[in-house]
C-alpha cells in the first residue's frame, strides 16, 4: 500500500500542485505559531512542550486516523495516506522557483533570474557574482529537494515500517516548518529558547534522512567523490544535515558549492565552479535519487516488509 500511496501522491502533486495558502497548511501553520506564542516563556521545558504540541501531536493524529480507517476499509486507509503524502511530499512546492531561474539563466536573462532567486530566498541577491548566484540556486534547490521530498520519504518509510502510518511524513514537515518559524520573530530576530529547542529537535529528526539522502546522491552520482567530500567537508558546507547533503552533492556532480574563505585552505579538490550546466546535473541527481528510493520501496513492498496492513 505504501508504494502505491507515494506514487499516487507524487503523480497527483504533479497534476495539481499544493498551493501555499491551502487551508490545511494554513491550519497547521496557525497551530504551530499558536503553540510557540503561548508557551514562549523563555524556559526550556515549556519550549519542549510547545515543540511536542506543534510537531508530535499532528503526527499522532495522522497515525490514529489512519489506524481507524484501516479497520473500516483498505481503500479509505489508502485514500488517507495519499492525502497526507500529497500535502507533505512533492517537488512542485519549490520546483517552480528553480524552473523559472533555470529558464531565465539559459535564455540569458540574468536580471529575471536574480529577481526569482530573491523572491525564493527572500533576500537581496542583486550584487552576487554570477558564480555565487548559480551556487545559491544549486544549494537551495538540493536542500529543498531533501526537505520536501527525500526527508519526507525517509521519515515516512521509517514510521510506516514501525506501524505508525503517515506519522513520519507529518512530523518531518512540521519539524522543518517549526525550525524556520521559531528561528525568527516578526522582526526577524531569533527566539533564543524556542529556536534552540527547534534546532536541537531538528538535528535528531533529520539525522537519518540527511545521511540517507547523501548516500542516495553518492550511489546515483560520483560515489567516490561524494563520499570523500561527505567525510572531509560536511562541516564546511553547513550545519548538521545540511552540510552533509551539500558536501555529498558537491562530490556527486563535481561542483564547488562553497568558496574558500580568506585564511583557510582551499578544499575544492579541483572541482569546477558552478556553471549553468550544473543546474541540469543537479536536476538529474535528484530525479535519479527519486527512482532509487521508489525502487527500494517497491522491493520492500513486494518482499512483504510491512508492519502495518
């Protein structure tokens, strides 16, 4: 059931993308904001309670509803799985930004590409050199693919095989949203306690998914270079799981995703500076990884590795 649910959710999302302002996402965002606002006392214990309410509770609700529907009808349980995955999983939640930037770069309209990237990152990129512009596009695209597709898939797989239905997909997406939301207040400053708790929780939630995404990139890309970059440069590319994913990407498609800073050794290992062609390489890497994980899920389903009917 899980394989067909994921496949149908991905196909449905390609036909009819989930809008940012859809009522379900709006409700969950409001719930997470409310939990953080009412329990933001500056103390650690209430912050953890807020995180559990914002992340764990919706995941438990998704699992309980799935269990209840499974007792009523297999088709109802499948429909619920597809709905939950449709709302939590998918490329179209971010790929339109990448597609617009890539088209603008390939047609020579760098101004439009900068405008699209600025809207995506919500930052000023007008003065970025061309190489840095491409580096930001590749990095943000790969991390978005990890957080919207591979991370959700891996979290779903783990919880599914543990008998928790779609709880993993909901928990992963909510943990990602809470991390971004609680790191900034309305004025853009971090809530120290809430942000620290969200970051600590995210490192745990993303620990396995980030490494599995990096492994997938290594398998479908340049394996030796991806693993070498993962082992030696993960800490230089970013914090926790983000650094691992970006380091593996750098080696897998042979692109330098972090410029050497003043006073530190150049660890680029002869990799090329970002070029327009690397955008297509990144897309190919992502899609090959999707095929890999779908094949894994299909084989697992055929082998009967199911805990939840």
